[in-house]
C-alpha cells in the first residue's frame, strides 16, 4: 500500500510516499526511512527498496530532499549535506508522530550520496535504531578529490572561487547557476568515460530509470557547502546501534563502504554482493534481491528482535 504524505523539515514541506504492508491489520509497525541519491528522487531506487521492505512487513518512508523533486525549497537543485541530514531527521520525526508506527523501532537506509547522509544524521539522532547503506558515497570526498581520489586539487579551488563569485552575483539579483549532474554532451563522452559514468547515464537518461523530476541539476554554489562535509569522520558515534553497509564487488565507489566500516565501532558489517556495480544495486533484480534479503534480516533482527536467519519477515523478490 502506498500513501502520499507531506511533513515539515524546518519551514519547508517535504513530499514523501509511505509504503506499508498490504496485510497489516493492527499494531504499530517497525519502519525504515529511505533517502535518495544525489540527483535522484523518491520514485526511483528508494521506492524499489521501499516496496520490497513493505512486502517483508515494514513501513518504509521515501521522500524528496528539500529543494529537490516535489519538496519545497529554493533555489531548486541546492545540494546541502547539512539540510539533507536535517531532512532525514525530520522524516524520523514524522514517523514518530504516526499512530501506526512504533517510534522505538525506526531504522534508516541511505543510497549512494545518502549512504553518507544517513550515517551522518544517525551519529547524533539516537531515534534511528539501526543504520544501513547501499552503494554508499561520501559526496564531500567526491567533490574534494574526485571518485577514486585522482582529482587535481586545483579543480576544487576553482570551484570554490566560482561559488564565492556566484553568491555575490545572486546578491546582486542574478539567478542561481544550475550545473548538470550529467553534462549535455554526455553521449559524446560515453566512449571514453569510466564505467560508473556510463552506468549513471544509462540509469538516469534512459527509460530504465529516468524520471522527469530527477537529475535536473545542482546549484553550483552548493560546492562550498559540500566541500567541508565528511560523512564518516565521526561514524563511530553510530555505535552501539548496528551499522550495515552493502556494496557491489565491482563498484568503483566500494572503497567508501570499506573505509567507513573500518572506522566504525561495533556492531558493524560490510556485506558485499558479488558481481554488482554501484548502479546495479539501484534496480537490477539479481542484485537488489540479495540486498533486500540482507536488509530484511538486519532490520528484522534489530527493529523486530528476530534472530538472524529466523525473522518472520521474508524478502519479496
């Protein structure tokens, strides 16, 4: 069952979809907040996972971040890691106010950039009882150093110079500058681009994963908000709540999950899905199915109390 909902994040109204089990009759449900990738919207990979977790007996809330998708906020396309974390906390707050949700059994799942935002939010929000990620990325690191940490440091400095100039220009009445997540000449770049770029293009720019509200671009001056942000510097604060990070064995972003788990305190687990790339885990059934099975076991144990492998929740393929 899907229900459109709205809830506040500060002064902004966020748009969400609440997935609940079709067979639920009474009693308060365990719930999972699911946060979308950078450039994505709630209807894409978050809903893929939410639908399956609802089929396994959980409530699952997906939502658009502030300034993105159907949610309020200006300028459109602002990517603010600290607002993104606040949005996650606000989604938790919303669930705690619902009579059909158990406020003491709320977990969170972050995909891609939200695989950084969710652990970051959970470090200080103890209402999040268990934390999971899929294809996690620290967006701050990506913008500072590039994917794989091969970026020339001069690129970041140039972007920060632009960010300052754009703030001044906006103060003088200029429109915010929107930068494409995927450049207009992307098709020309595909032959020489890395695998993750090619797969990102395939997901967002073809019928496979395209959504009209997704990937519309990001405000370039966001860089001065993103650059100092570090998803995992204090990830040890998630403990003693459990942490699960899921990554594909072939994901170019996999080092983020490996390093974050190394920094984290127990209980923690890195779960690697053989053969999967970063984008494969967004929607490809052969990889999403084992990911959801693991998430069902994880949230079943830590939000419901069933022993591993013996949860009464079953992942739906």
